């Protein structure tokens, strides 16, 4: 009988073993189930000790950490609304105890918290990923970057460190080779068939169902740089040696302020400013060494508003209760400060490169409301002592004004062609006799930096606006003897058909064109730029021996209210020697 009972016990144990229900197996199964449940991570909003224009980093960092840490079946990130609710009422930097308390309230296994502090151009990042149980060491990040550009790479490296140390997450290749049956069941069927991915395509590290279009390494490519964001729309930009030290300063103008900056490391440092009054509206800036003393002067085109004191005689062309007249002026840099020179003058001012002469300061008076934005005559301007004065007439075609043209011998026939951006933002090339050689029908140099031109009947909004185009550059970057015309080109196809005052240009590109005996053809163009490019310049902008193509950019909003807009400067390194580019400061 005892033998029979022992046999029955063996049979029961065998049966339980087959079911996986032996006591040891049962406990192991429960442990396996517990260990296979995904880890729960609460990513708390970082405390930001930064200017208001960097607050967007808070959301960007959380988005990036969420995408890097979430791992299907392995790691779950607590949804943002629940996390925000849990931290509501907490102010300032979170203590470790506060963070763990929040993590426990969210029933998370780990809590990630930290702070961002901006000091000048450097950014300090302090963050920890801590187990809510309090057992085990947290994964920490404490680093100070030299610029804003280094923040995202540091956060990315932090996420990779967490994945490696806490979750033993393999690389992309490891994930594909050790994929579980559940992973394979959820994968895009086309990826399970050999040869389903076209030759040359690569799987994204984000998800094996994604095809990588732009590699992450290319997103960090060198050769392009962008500054911090500024308040106010930059309507004009130029470069020049203002203090005679053979290094270039960058001069920008917004409707209310002139700013002189110098690029240091990865940011622009302001070295001098000159504010306007509430009655001023700065339209343009140009930098020219007008007195040839080795130190360039700054010339600002300014419209000043005056209250109207007499009743209007013609109600159709009556003013808006005030008058606007030109009150342009010159500035010089002295002891690190901008000092006005002489008295204001009633001219639009701009410096234009002339073949064999270099950069010449030009002036043109404002037209009467019944005639249009400009008077016909354009003059060369000079400095007499500290005073800007009219010199001799500049022999230019009738289609030109001080802002819309460049001169160069494009076809190497010994005579200069004139390149003009007309009132419809077409790019037009005239020969020396005034005949049109070529016309481009895209929107070139288009901006919303406008002022009133011809006024027919203000009662019915019959008022023409003139928009100052972005600058035209003529150079020979590769020194092959063929001139290049570099201009901005808007990609907004509706802008040409919008009424004056409602046009906006929110995306564009910079393009290089040359003459090929049949017309102008493209040499190269930049990728699409989000925003409105208002000015472009060529020079060694950061004085490192590399020539750059620089541009001022008004961000894709507030185009019709430039005084309320945001702006930045960006540049492309050019693979040429500094002497290879005839910059706007050097004689051609």
C-alpha cells in the first residue's frame, strides 16, 4: 500500500510538472511574470532657470527622453498629464525626497527629474534617474555645455546611459537579432520578408517599422550655424571692420534698434547698441568705409514720424494724422560705443559694390505721395568731416533704386550688366544699354519690410507699399572667372498674388545663379529655410579664417509686425579660402 501511495505521488508530481504547477515552478513562473512586466518611468518637468525664450526646452527635453526611454513591453513612460497633475503645487528645484514622493504617487518604478540653468551662453544640466524604492544608485547627469547646441546631444547620451545601466537595452542590431516571438508578431510584415527593404534604405533606430530618411549623424553635420533668438524683426544686416582691427563685426537693425555683435564660439555677443526713439522706424543698415580711414561707418535708413499740425487739403491723399519723413544718420564705433555723426539727412542710404571700385555709399530721396516711393535721381554720398553729404549723380538705369540692384560683368563681354529685383520681386538682368537679357519669375528677395509709396486714395485703401528686398550679392566663390549672383528666393507661391499689406513669406532658400549665354542657371541652393530671410552677406563672420554666407532670419510669425517679431542669424561655411570671396568689404 505504501508503494502504491508513493507511485501515486510520483504521478501527481509528474502531472503538476507537466502543467508547470510544481511549487518551485509556480514560484518561478510568478517571478518571471513579475520580472517581465514593463518598468514604469515618471519623467518630471525640468526646473528651468533660463530666459523666457528658452522655456521651450522644457517640453523638448521631456519629449526626447520619452521617445528614447519608452521600449515596447519593457519600459512604459507615465503619461504627461498624470505627471503634471502630480507635481502641481511644487515650486523651485525638486528635492530627491519630493521627486521620490511624486514617483510613488504615480506608482512608478523610476522617477527622472532635473534642472536646466543658462549662464550667459553656457547651459548647465543636472538630472537624475532614481529608483522609487530607494534601493540602488541613481543614474546622474551633471554637465555644463558651452552652448545651447550641446544640450540635446547631452540629453541623448543621458538616455542611452540609462537604457544601458538600468534596462540592459541592446543596440539596434541586438534588438533585431534577439527579437522575441511577440516582437516578431507585432512587426511590419514587409520587414520579415528578405529583400522587402529597398537597397540603400536603413531601418530607423526609433522603431524597426520606420525607414530612416535622414541619419542622426547628418543632423549634427558641421558647416551650418544658427544664433540665439533676438527680440524684434531684423530688417537689415551687414558686416564690416568698425574699429580697424581687421576683424569683422556684424551689424543688425530692427525697427527700433541698431545692434553690433561679434560671433564668439557658438553665439553672438552684443558689443554695442544704439536705440531709436518711439518716433523712429529703422528700415535698413549698411556698413561702408566712406572716408577710407580703415574703419567702416554704419549708415541707417530711418523714417521718423511727425505729428501733422495743419488740416489736409486733399482728403484722398490725406495723411493718417502724422507725417513720415526720412531722417537717416551715420554712426561710428568709438571706445566700444556707437556715436552719431553729424546731422540726419533726408535720404535712403545703401552701400552697393561697383566693379573695380568697391563698395560705394548711395543716397536717394523719398518721392512725393502722388509720385511713388523714390525720386528719380540716385547720388553717390560722401562724408565731409562727420556729415553725410550728396556728391555726384550715379549713372544707373531708370529701373534702379538704392536697394534693388547690383552691378557686374556677368557674361565677360567687357561691359557691366545690372541685376534688378523689380516691384513684383522678379529678378531681371539688363545689359549696358538697358535691354532685358533675362527675367526670372520666382519671388526673389521678397520681404515684408515695407513703407508707403504712391498714395492715390487713402479712403479706399488705394495705397502702394514698397518692400525693401533682401540684398543681392555678386561674387566668384570658386575663382573660376564666372560671376555668381546670390539671392534669396521665396517658396511661397501665393505671396505674389496677395494684396499689399497682407503678403507674408514664411519659407525660402538662398540660391546661386550664373550666366551661361542663354540666361541665368542655378549653381546651387540651400535647403528650405523656415522664416523670412531679410539680408545676406559674405565674409569671415567669426574671424576664424573661414568664409561664411550669413543671413538674417525673421521667424515664421509676426511678418506684418516686424517690431514684435523674433529673429536670428544663421550662416553656412564656404569651402573656399577667405581671399576667394569678394566680400562686401573688399574691392572687386
